[in-house]
C-alpha cells in the first residue's frame, strides 16, 4: 500500500456545503474543538472538513497535544465538538444523545489503544468475548467469533491466559482481536505501537493492516511515527488546528 496524499500542502478543507455523494464512511463538516485553559481559550481543531472512505487507511501525524486523539474521540462520539458535525455511516453522531452514541461505538467502531486496556482479571478469551456479550450476543456466538479472531492473531493457544502472563506485543494482539471481533466498519487506533519495541511494533502494525484490509474496514490511526505513515493511503498532519496533507516524498526524506 502506498502513500497517496493530496498534491498540495494546504489545510484539508473541502467545501462544507458539498453534499454527501461519495459514499464516505466518515464525513466531518466545519468541525471545531476548543478547551478552556484558565483564562485562555485553546483551539485544538479549527473548521476542519474531511471525508474518509470505506477501506481507506489514514494516518494522523502530529506531536503530543496537537489534536490527534481529540479528533479520534470526536469521530467516536466520546467527546463532543464546539462546532460542526460528524456523520459515521450516514448517522449524525454529533446530534445524538449519549446513549445513541454509545450504541454506535458498540456496534460500528473498534478501538485499539496504546496501553492495551485489557481487563486483568479476565482471561484472553473473556476479554475478547465481553464486549460482544454486552452488545447482546449469546455467549456461544460471542465465543465463536472471539476464537476466530484469536486464531487470526495467532493466540488461540493462550485463550485461558491472563493479560499479565503475556508480552506487550501479545497483549496488543489480544486488543486487536477484541476491537475486530464484532466486525466493525471503522477502526480507530491511538498510538497502537507506541508502547512496543520497534520490531514488535512492526509485527503488530502488519497484523492490524492485514486484518483491516481483508475485511475492507476503514482504519484511522493517530501516531507520531513517520515510518508507519509510509504505509498509509493518506497522511494528514495535525497542526495549528488544521489537517495538512503530507506528501510521500516528504516522509521518505524525513
């Protein structure tokens, strides 16, 4: 997969009035997010307009505090914007109540985090199964899909192990299985290799990309690692409240 960003290094700012005719999975319109810090009003995102297509792998580059994680939280409905709107699969999540947003996250979105977020008192299989059971699946159905994912991440033989018995790379593979077991159309990954050594990070990244590509899922990944960005279909740098397209040659040179 090659990097194919837009040709200019200008803020990605498609017309807000443009109707949805592209079949985009995620549509972001005039999105802004501000935080009050003492007497100062800090703008993290400023009038962002974007679309993300089904099956696309997008990397968000930026330093800590640039707004990468904020954008992921807004897309998922965990956080609410100061202005603007977001639609996921055509659903206006910024207009929904908290319960409805939670249901969209449960049914349509998978999360992969830097620090795994596995429940230490549950086995590997129980960690992967639990979200599906909470979504209303029967134990048998949840266990079947969980075991299928554990086989794909090559950890079926560790189904009865607890997280503290696994290496960091193994824990992240379990976290990937958990994120994908309910077959979401959108995967949000926040520094998924940031807590791993370089070699393990490469293996985990390859696994995540293979599993998302095979099913045609959209993957949006926040990272500060330009090496990861070179595998993306599109690379955007979060800077000064805007999202700037990054050219392939810039990454290769850097």
